[in-house]
């Protein structure tokens, strides 16, 4: 019998790859009933729906349809809508992933919700069940267990909205699943009890391994007349890179110079697309025919381009990890990273708009430095997460 109702919070592009393998693993468990809750933070077909298809996910069970807004608007709207869903559906476990605004919003709503019961709830809730002094002795309140997958990452840069989202989500979570030892250390330093922290590895590698055959079968190179190892792949969307016209112009100028040496494929995020157009920079990028500008791609075709690239230039979090796993050089256009293991052990290097051209030329002129795939980045993270839920909920399940 399916005893445990589990919400998986999907919201924005990077989250879909994190909930995909977990949904499939949970669905196979006789005790678990996974529900996909899509907040709608990302809503364009190629930012959302196409990922569900690629990752073989069903339509979301619940769609909040929130869309864009300022940080407070987006966070507030998700909280209000998700609270209603919590009240109406009473999940036992809420799993939030990553660091987007919806992660924080759902974590806040799930932490503050209280279900009132006339009878003591089943055994496995014992640890979270409180009988309040003011209530009749037959009444109990309990809360869903909140779990954060990809906990403990820190850039130590509080100007990044994602850093605020990470810190608050981790402070609220009952279970913190981390991808790497640096994340464990960050949490311990913030006073999170060790008993709540469990290293499970990197779930992104589960998606990659789950879809590897499909990724390898794609023929994106033919579609864009490219050859393996003879193009660079670019993605940029961070406000710090794309919202300031001077900065974005400098980056576009460097891309143009780099493209004289190697072709570039640049699937453009909607935020970046809007800014390129309003700053009048699209012409600069596209006019020499060496920079292929495309719409954002879904997971499988995009990963096919990653697999075959000479190097990747990005400001995304996930790509720093995927390139380290695949041994592909990555330049990260940011002053810091919350994923330092990709630099210490992997193929990632930080760069700046000023150094970008030199760093790219350095990669083209050099060979790939030795690298190591971090421990537990092995495609088996979802199994560890499932085992961890079982352990937290207790033997009553089995
Ligand atoms: C969000 C996350 C970021 C993540 C990124 C991946 C936060 C604070 N940021 O940033 O951590 O790395 O997603 O893509 O949660 N837009 C569309 N169509 C869409 C989605 C967005 O046109 O499907 C437009 C919006 O109108 C908005 C802009 O893109 O103008 C930004 O969207 P938003 O979700 O606020 O942030 P991202 O920059 O995508």
C-alpha cells in the first residue's frame, strides 16, 4: 500500500533534471506516492514542457502557474498558492531541490504548515508530531518532513539571490542531502546538526546516466554542421552578466573574437534574449556567421552538444558539474562558485569578462589538465535518497 505521500517541487529549468530520476526511483517503491508540483516559475515550452518529455516525466500532478515577477512577488505568489495545496493534499514529505525562488518559497510554506488531527497520526510521523498544550488531549498537530536535495552549497556571495535561497532553505530543512564534502562542512559551520546531514552525491549525474543512450543517439552536430571537439558551447543568464549593457557588450565582443578561432553554439535563455535585443547586441553576435544563436534547448539535444564540445563557457551551476563529470573544460563566467569541488577536482575554471578571451585561447592552445570525478557522482544518488527517506521515516514502512 502506498503510505507516504511525497511532493517533489519542480519549478525552473535546472530543477527538472533533479526531480526526474528521483520521481522514477520513488514511483518504483511500494510505500511511496510521489507527486510532481510545478510552480510554473519557468513556463516557456522549451524551458519547461520539453524537459518533462525528455526526462520521461508525466504531466505535473499540480501546476501553480506562477510565472515571472520580482523576487518578492514570485516567492510570495508561490507561498500563497503552495500553502493551499499543502492544506488540500497533506503530503507527508516535501522535497525541494536546488536554489531557485520556488525552492525557498515551498520550503517556507511547508515548514509553517500544521495539520491538525483528532487521532494520533501513524507511527512514522512520531518524530515530527507535537501535541500542543492548548489543545484537547485527543488532538495532535504534525508537519510534513522537509528535505532539501543539493543542500550545503555556498558561494559566500549574498548578492546572489540563489545564495539567500540556499541558506534559508537549509536552515529550515529536516533532512539535508548534500552532493560533496564541502557542503557537509558548510552546514556544520552553520550549526546544522550532523544527524540531519547525509551525503548522497550529485543527482544531476543520475539524469545524465538515465538518458545517456538517448543523448548519444542525437545528431545535433549534423543539424548545425559541426564537428566533434570543434566548437564551444555557451550559456549565460545570470543577472550579473546579462542585465548590465556594458558588461553584456564586453562579453559579446569577446565571444565574437573567440568565434574567429572556434565556432560557437549559444542557446539563449529568455532573460538574455530580451537584453540582447533591447541593448541592440544581437547583430554583433550573429553577423559573422560563426556564432550559432538558438532558442533554449531541451535536455537531451543540449547534452548531446555538451558531450561533443571542445569547451563550455557558462554561468550556470549545473553545467559546471556536468562538464566535470564528462571531463570537458569549462569556463565559468562568475567571480565565485558554490561548487568549488568542480575547480579543485574537476575541469572548471572561473573567468571574468576581461579575461574571457585569454582564458578561452588558453584552452584552445592547451591540453586537458588531469581531473577527477568527485566521489558519489555516479548515477546512484536517487537510490541513496530513497534509502535515506526510508531510514528517516522508520521501519514502520517496510
Ligand atoms: C532562474 C533561477 C536561477 C536558475 C535559472 C535557470 C532564481 C532566483 N533564479 O533564473 O537560479 O539558474 O532560473 O534558468 O530562482 N522567462 C521566460 N520564460 C520562462 C522563464 C523565464 O521568458 O520560461 C523570463 C522571465 O520573464 C524573466 C526572466 O526570464 O524576465 C527570468 O526568469 P526567472 O525565473 O525570474 O529567473 P532566471 O533568470 O531564469
